[in-house]
C-alpha cells in the first residue's frame, strides 16, 4: 500500500506543478479541476469513514488527514488493522 500512496502523492505534486507553471491554459484548468474534484470526494470520504477513523487505534485526526490525502488507500489500511484486532480478540475469546 505504500507504493500506492507514493504514486498518489506524486500525481498530486504533478497536478499542482502543472497548475502553477502553466497558468491560464487548458492544462492548468484541467489540473485545478481534478484537484478540486479529488478534494471534494475526499472530504466526503472523511465524513463517511469518520467512525472507522475513530475506532482505529491512533490519532483520529491523523487518520482523517490521511483519508483526505490518500482516500481509499488509507481506508483499506485501517480496515486491515481493525480486521486484525477483531481476529485477535476472537482468538483470545473475548
């Protein structure tokens, strides 16, 4: 999953660089529109997965920030962590 997050971050950097270096062009408008759409989608994901962020061990704010930046990739990691916790509790009988 680290590779997916790294690629996601690189795509964000490329979109920002295109938007900054080619102002008032079609490419700039496309990259800004894409970044805006991703931000809105990830805000919705933060709201939708807020309960999972609160249940997962660690800082809720950190999990929400990572869901905002990486979206589905971080959510899948949180689900895997919670799955391990549930399986561990089931093995212990509690």
